[in-house]
C-alpha cells in the first residue's frame, strides 16, 4: 500500500450478510447504553501514568495519510450535531499536535502489517506513552499474513497497550477489491478481539457495507471513468484505500458519508474517541 491520496463484485454468503448487518444494528441500537467496555476501560485507565490527552494512531497508509484525522481540525462542513459536540470534546481534551502525529516513529506507515506493529509496539509505547491508541492494521496483511497469525499478533498488540494503561480503540479494516471474503474474515476477527478484551470498536467494515452494500468498490467497471481517490463511492479506484473525492472533502453531510471513505472514517473515529473521553476519561470515578 502506498501512502498517497490518491475488480470485483461484492459476493457474500447470506449468513455473512446477516452477521454484518446484525453487528451494525447492535452498534447503532446501543449508542445510548453502556456498551460494556466502559468499566473495563476505566480500570485500564487507572493504571495509566502518562500525560492527559495523548492520542496515538497505529496503522498502515490508511492511517498514515493526512486525509485521516489531520484534516478534521481544518474543515467540517455540514457536520451533524453529534459530530460538533464530539469535536469540541476532543479538542478540549486531546493534545493539539496529536492531530498530526504521522510517520513510522508514531506507529503508522504505508505498506505495513500487524507483524510490524507487534515488533515495534514496545518502543512506540515507551516513546509516546499514549492515553488512547487507535489501532487498524489488516489491509496489507490480506496478501501475506494467515488469519490465525493476524489474530494472535493483534491480540498481543492490544494486550500490550492495555497492560501499559493505554485504552485501545480497535477499527475493522475496509473491504478490499479481490479480497472480499478475507477482509470480512479479518473484520470478524477484530470484532471478536474487541468483545473478548472489552475494548471500544469502530466497525468501519460494516459501516461501509451498510452505506454502499452493492457498489462500495471503486475498482468496479461502473467507475472506470474516474481516477485515483476521486471515485464517488467509499473505496478508491485502486480497490484498497478509502476514497476522497474532491467535491466531498471536508464535508460531513449524510450524502458525503456515502461517497467519501476517508471522511466516513474520520466521522466514526471522532465520535468513538469523544465517547471514550466522555464515558471514561472525564467521567466521575
């Protein structure tokens, strides 16, 4: 995977479709309830001995790109009320330079897999000592890492963070052209780890399929007139990275969130981090 802003039809078994829809519905229905990770994450945070408001971004090019997270601080046109509230909360809590902590020294780099994260996490934790870490690896792993290894290494990465007192926000990978079934399998692995270790989850994979169930893939023939990231669906023309069409950049309207994959990830991440701040980091003991 290359760090730059920038073919197949989605075929899923009926059972897998039901599983994905059910996962998304449970997340939506439980938005106002205790999601189950609050008490465990309060316990994790009680061990934290670092600086308030340090956020780490651990991932590959989908995280290393400044289209993710960095761009949020500058432009949020048509942001819905819940996003405005979350931005205000995040801005008041997070250290300002955490919007822009990009590059391998900060735990994100193009082309990397969970193997790289597992090998380097201890040094990142020592250097950054994050209060919260957003973790998403897997899009590159689809080509080279067996699912069992992916799960074992991801569990180890998450557990190391928790042992450090760092709250983890796990994120499922987006669906990938040519790897539809394996990306769905990896997404389910992440859901399982989130349940078992009781950490917050952003189900990016399910959100993409819920919004664009039939044409999420920018590599489809129907999008052959578009180039790079300027495809009006949620995955770019390369079939790998989230899209970022110019007309929807910095726009968080309902329409944009079905056309711009990076803004969808920004929206979901902002809401979840805001929820962690509200329910865990600034909540009464």
